[in-house]
């Protein structure tokens, strides 16, 4: 009987038969099963190796432990099974073991142990209670300080103040800061940003303002460390000696009774900081302007002192601190003859800086780009208007003396008439609708009397002759506030062919020669 083994027992035929089975993508299932089997084999092989290595490590450690423990009893036996590394780093017989019999504690010991455990727990609870109470008190204090801080902020800061967040330079802590500078009012001073940190002084229960540039000061120490003020002193020259004597000094704006209140009231502190930065900017602008006036007797002695020398007197403008020796040692000095004049000069310097602020603000409003830097020649007018008035008065006295010596004393019956010549005001745009610009123009025009270049006409009244009516007039002006220009007009008569002169001089010696020439010609014609 024949038996067919092809379909049942031949694995090759079965495998060949499965080769013809395909999946949906047209790939054979046998290829997929072969790939998966290889991955599983690699994974299982890797897991098996990891387990074998782990078992070997654990058995090695156990063997090392037993060998080291055995070396304390039989050193030779333990050393034989110990690894070379362990023999090198660990001393044999260094591990030992003893069998300690367990003795059950008595009931009394159980009670004592229970009492001890409860005592430790009670102590831990008490310490936890104290920690929680301390944390609660600390948080309550912090919360109360925060409430007080924000209440003081609400009471002291108005909606006109500029408040913003800032980071403290020393501690890195975030604080509130207030802007007290004059940048929004037209100031261009960049050496001090005009920013102060607002700190809550827990000891004094007040808010303290610490300038951001000097945040290292604590409390209100900055009042005596950074407070500065401008002082004007007038020295009069002694005729018999080539020396000067102090004849006037401006008064410092300080009220000793209100100093303590200034350190407590934040509004007073803001006003104090405003004064400080205003005085510093005033000195900065004065030095900037005086750099162009060296040839007119103005000198910058140091960064805080400017000296203006005139023929008969000398002005000293200095930026001082509260603890300066010249202030502390001379607080009880008697009043001087020119104290009022020094005070008026200081007030005028401050007002002229305000005028600069207003002009800058007007430029910012009227121009889309605004005014970034001030022009020293045209915009900074602080010293020159005052110096120009003093020098112009001296020029006028000198010119009158020349006229007296060369005209009035020579020509009998002649006299002099002085007339102030008004300068033509620039035409303003009347179609400006901005009320702010109109207001600024009005406020700036209030200082035209001081800012305008002075002009005086000195008309000499000469006696009439039989056939001629001579006219002689001199116009004195200072084009740059410091120099002198003398414009002389002379006409021998009203006829068309009459002799006439129209010339300008900048040297008084030339004026003397020219007047001498005119008078000589006039007298000669009169005699003829």
C-alpha cells in the first residue's frame, strides 16, 4: 500500500507552499514573519545578555563579600577567592560579623520607649507650632507693611507724577521709581536722569526717595550728600591795591526748621530733588556757555566754579554742597552792601534757564522732529545777557566820556540826548491755533527786555550856524552781548552837497580820532 507523505510530512513542501501566499500589498507573508523573528531574536538576545551580566555582577559581589568575611577567620581561604582589585584596595580581615542574641524588651522598657517617643513627637509639634507662628507673624508684618506702603503711595503721589517700575542696582530688587527731572518741561540735561527709587522706611514709617544715580545711600543720607545749590558772590576791586574784597553774597535757600520735615514728607523730598537737579543743570549750561566767553574775562576755574572779571569787580558763580566749609564757617556773617544784587543775579540766572526750557518746549511742539541738542551760540543765553548788560553800561559810560572830552568840552553850547532804540521784533505767525505755543510765546516775550541786544542812540545837539545845521549822532549796540559797535552819522547841513559821514567802529580809540576829526572840521568851518 502506498502512502503519500508529500502533503503531510515534508516541511520543505509546506514552506514552499507558504511562499505563494501574498498579502494585500503583493508582498509575501513569509518575508514579514522572517523580519519580525529577527528583531525579536536580537531583542531577546540583548535581554538575555543583560540578565547574565547582572547575575554575574551580583554573584561576584556576593562572592567578594563572602571572601572578605571569610578572610577574618581563614585568611588564606578568603584571599584565594578574592579578586585582585579587592585584595589591592581592601585590607583582609577588615570585615567581621558577630551573632548577637536578641533579647526581648521588658514591659517597663516598652513604657519608657513609648514615653520617649511621645516626648519627641510633642517637642516636634511644639517646634512646628513655633515655626508656623513665626511665619504667620512675619507674613502679617510684610502684609501690613505692604498695606502701609501702598496707602502712603496713594496719599503722596498724584496723577501728575510719572511712576514706573525699576530694578535696584545694588540688590536687584524691583522697586517703584518716580521721575522728578525736567525733561518733559524742556530740559536737555543728560548727566542725571532725574529718577528716584521709592523705598518704604520701616524704622521711620515714611517713604524715602533715593536718587537712582546714588542708590547706595540709605535712608535720608542723600540730603546731606547730594544736595547742592548755586551761590553768587560779588567782589569789588580796591582802588589803592590790586586786590578784591567780598561785597555781596547770595543767600542759600535753606530753612533749618523745615529740614526735618523735608526728610519725612515725600512731596518735600520731590521738591528738594527738583531743586538739586535744577541747580546742577544750571551750572552745566553756564559752563557750556562760558567756554565761548574766555576772551571776555570769563574763566572756568573748576567743574563747579565760574569767575567773571570786569574792570572794577568780579563775579563768582559756584555750585556748593550743604557741608561745604565756606558755608558752615560763615553762616553768621553780617550782611554786605551787594547781597541784594547777588540775590537778584542768582534769581535772574534761574529764570533764564527756565526761558531755555520754554524755548526748547516750543520747538518740540512746533517742529515734528523737535530740538535734540541746544545751540550754544543761539539757544543758551544765561551769562551773556547779564554780562552784556554790565559791559554795555561800561561801554556807554566810556562813550559818554569820549563825547564829553572831544565834543562837549570843545564845542560851546552843545549837549547830548540819550534815546533807547527798540529792536524790531520778529513777526510771529498769528495763525497758530495751538494754545500751548501761544502761551509759551507770551511767557518768553516777558524776558525780551533782558534777552534783546541793547541799543542806545546818543544824539549830540550842536549849535546852529548862519547857513548850516550840523547833525551828529552815535548808535551804540552789542551784536553778541559782549562786543561794542559804534555807528556814527554826521551831516554838515541839509544841502544836497553837504558833507556827511556814515561809518561804524568797534574800537573806541578810532571813535576818539573820528570825533576829533569831525569837531576840528566843524570848528574850522564855523570860524570861516
